[in-house]
C-alpha cells in the first residue's frame, strides 16, 4: 500500500468467527472486492485449502512446492497432491518445473477447486531479493488466475513454513501485492488467505486493521 490512499472498495471489515479455533485449525482471511472488505473465518485445513465442503470454496488454490512441482511432500503441498489424486502429479511432470518467484497452473482433478496454481517461494535469506521473489509468487499466481478466467483464489502463507520467511514481513507482501493487483484487475472477486495457526491469523489481522 506504501502509505497511499486505499481505493473506495478497499474497506476492511472483520467478522470474527474464531471461537473454538484449535492449534491444528485453519484461519481464513477472505478478501472480496464485491463485498467491500475482508472477513475472518475458521475452517479445518483438510476441508478448507483442499476445497472440500467449506461452503466457501475457491475456483483455484495456490500451493507452494519445490522446483519440480511433482514431488508433493509434506505440509500444504502434500495435502493438495493427496487430495487431488495421481493425475495432478502426471500433469506437473509435463510442466518442466518452476523457477522461484514464478507460477504454473494445472487442473484440480479430485479437488473441488477447478485449478491448482503452483508457485515456488524463496528460502528466506534476509536479502532484498527475498521480497522481490515473494512478491513475484503472488503476482504471477494472480496473473494466471486472470488469464484462466478464475474469479476466486486461495493462498497459503507462501515461504512461511520450512523456508523461514518471517510471517510479519510475508503477510505485508501478500496483502499489499494482492490489493495492488486487484486495483487494476477487477475480474477476481475473492482472494482467500488461509493460515494454519491462530498466531499467523492474528498477524494478518493486525496488519489488515492497520490499513483501515
């Protein structure tokens, strides 16, 4: 946001539905320009980010993986691959990998989401290039969404797991990049930030409240 005045539709409203949120639960911050704001909600990770049964599914889910994309592994990436089924791995093998800061798109297969947008976040080093690469992850993912006529997209906190990106810095990049993109791209109706821990959810909430 860089201190600039927010556009009229960028009004942040919060509906707190966090009662009963467990450490293994999932916090969701939903940005919806059509609804003029952000809302907070809670969901179970297996149903939320995998796009199953939340009643609030995104058309596409963004998943952070390794450069090969087809490995799966642990965390969100592994959960998405397991939920999507073996066809996802087969399509990933045709993409030729993905450089850090870029994104690729596949079908969602067994997911409720129609697409999976794969991105590779930076391993945190404390250097200026970290921000550039992480910004690229969000921007490239949003650009793919527009190019594929996707109107709603769900993001995890890219690079904030084993890659060690501080959540305070990463949350600002995620929100600022998304808001800046949406100012000039009106086709996306909702962006959902899905956060695995209540602590991460509070960091996003605090930053969003500072923008009100």
